[in-house]
C-alpha cells in the first residue's frame, strides 16, 4: 500500500472508530461524499499544426468535483460546540487527488459554533466567492457556467484562513475570511481578505462578496490569480421556476499587472454579467439555462456563452445530468466552453457537451 493509501485508510478508520467510540448524544462524526462520472465532447481545439480538431473523452468533474469527507461536532455545553471538517476532492476517472500536494484539498478546519454567536473556523476552507457563486449561477457552478469567463478565479479553497460565519438575523447573515500572508517584512504579501453577505426573504434571495488575494510581493498582479473579486446577484422562486441574475468583476492594479498565458494583453479588468433560470418540469426532471457575457479591457476582447442542461433524479441521492454549451469569442478573447479545458484560438467559437451521473453517499 502506498503512503497516500495508508493515510486515506487511517483517516477512514479513525472516522469510523470515533463514530462508534463517541456514540453518545453529545458528539457526532459523519462520513459523506459524492462521485460523478460520464463523457464529454469539445470541438475547435487548436492543434500543433495550426489547425483545429475535436475531442471526445471521459468526463470526471464537469458537473461538479467528486469528493469525500469527515465532519463532526462535540457538545461543550450551553449551546457551544467544537466542530471540524476534512474534505478531499478527487477524479473518478483516475482516482487521483485533485491536488496531489494535499489530501484534504477542500477543507481541513477546526472551530467553535454557537447558535447566537455564530461560528469560527481555523484552517483551510473554501473561498467565500465560491459559495456565493453557487447560489446565483443558474447552472450551480458547473464547469460550463459562471466560472468560464473568470477562469475559475473565484473557486477553490483558501489556505491558513480564519473564517467567521454569523448567525442569521431576520434573513440576513454575513461571513468574513482572512489569511495572513506570512511573508517576512511584508504584511500584505500573499494576504487574503474577504467578506460576503446574504439576505433570504422567502422566495427572494440576494448575495454579495468581495475578495482580495495578493501575490507574495503584496501586489494585485494577475487578473486570474492575484486580484480583487466583486460579485453580486440574486435568485427568485416563482412556483416551479427559479430566476437568476448576477454580476462579477475581476480587477488588478494598473501598474502591477503582468501579462501571462491566461492574460496575454495584461488586462486589468474583466466584467461579467449573466441571467438564467431553472424549471422543475416534474419533481424528478429539472431543466436549466444560462446566458453569460464578459468584456475584458486592454483589448482583451469579449465573449458570450449560452448553456442549457437537464438533471433527472433516479432517487434522492442519484441523478443523471446532461449539458450543452456554446461560447462565441470576439477580438483577443479565447475562453473555453468548459472551464479548465483547452481554449479555442482567439476570436473563435467553441461548442461542448457532457453527460453522466452523480451519486451522493
């Protein structure tokens, strides 16, 4: 057995033993997860001879990442609880970790929780922008959706963080997240600062988030890595239809921005807007559609993305999914139809589809 396999097995057994050994009413440990897999097709992929071709292959994380985790709490009295969460993402196609350098790549935190004071976590946790996007994207942050034009900038975990989650007051709640950069002599180096807010009034829900992530030198130098994220949006439920609208801006400092493979024109701003809807045809069949637009300054171009999808529930924990998307790039824009996939040539369109199944456990 490899060292990684041993660690996974040990953590699994520890979680199970804790569930049995602490089987009283004051503590609880839960093992959970989900796994997705299917197939995908994408066209207009550039080849080494200057032409384009299509690709058909396995689809592991297009609908959403597969993961497993252990979470739990202990009752400390007077409503106060100690909490923890360990969550690891992987590819169903290969079984490999999403990030080979970290076992619990999504979450690894410990903290305290109280019904009137909120909760505080210490450790690796998902970004506040990641959670906000899920609520205001009609496609629930599939890889064809709100992440395309941001190139996944708002997604993923943030390391060495302190995260505060407020209780809910008459529909309003907020979250704060920060990470000291730990760069000697530079307090702003690699620093993270973020805040989000949510308002839930029955059928109407509104969300907003700000995140600032700096490079090791303390600068906002990379539009899709070290930048500011502003995101606002809302959804409204009208019977079996839910409507969505949102706006997102990525921004860097003009004098510090450097060109890179994802941002060849050294753009300092990427403005995005979207609308969409979901429709419950039956309790088992859900249709969704979204339209997304992006404009990048410094001659970075613009793009439009349209996507439609469907999910069909075989049970409460298992469903089938299918998506079709088409992106139309203009000028120097070269956004892929599936986030993280190979982009078309600048100014060219691309179409893609994926389908498969997801199971929760």
